[in-house]
């Protein structure tokens, strides 16, 4: 008995639809994701102003915001450079070892009028968090983009200076 000779005519279209569905679901999704911060209303308003002021390109990469969509997050390129506004103060920002230069994984510095705390992650990525601003802004630069780090901060400085006033965040 030959099973292939007596196929159901509906089976082929069903298999085809199933194959297309599986292929669509398994395709590479380059959309980055980011945890959305939950700051108070004042910081949320400042972050909204920052979102409006952010550049379309950073370090030559086009803006491609992460999921879920929020005015508190932004992204550029793939692998994505991710900005989150309204994050908590990093613990190393108040660590006296950092102020004295004793922590090699956390370095303070400024770029174009914006002060930053730079931290290197185990995976080679860099996290930059603004200092001396009334809201904390965090920028994650993947290890693959380490050479772009200074360009990222230069490109973001005008927006941060215009939207997030200098001061001490709570």
C-alpha cells in the first residue's frame, strides 16, 4: 500500500501554512529590549523632554527604540546602544573607593559638559550614568561598540544638557 498516493488534499496547504508560521516566529528578531525605569513624576517629565531632544543617530547608528516602547528608553543600532532615563543612583556612585580612584571598574569623568560614572561589566559592556544632574540617565554600550563609547557620549551630551538640569538627584 502506498501512503503517498492517497494524501488528503487539505494536508498540503495546512503544512504550508504551519511552515510559514513557524518560519515567521523563528526568524531572528533584532529588536532590543530594556527594562523601563519607574521614576517619580518630576523625573518622568524631564525624561520626556530628553526623549524629544535625543538625536536620530548616535555614533553613526540610527535610532531603533527598544521594547517595550517608552519615553524613558531609547536605542541606536544593533547590537543596541541603550539609554534609560530615570534610573536609580548606582551604588558605586557613592562608594568612596570610586572618588579616590580605587575601583578599576568604575571611573568618573566628564564629556562635553556632562559628568559620567563609567562602569565596565563582566561581558565587556560599559554602563555610563550621569552625575550632577537632577535625574540619572544610564547609557549601556555593548562591548562590541567599546570603540564608539566616547562618540556615544559626545552625541548625547547636547540633549542631556538641554533636558536634564544640573543638580543633585534624589
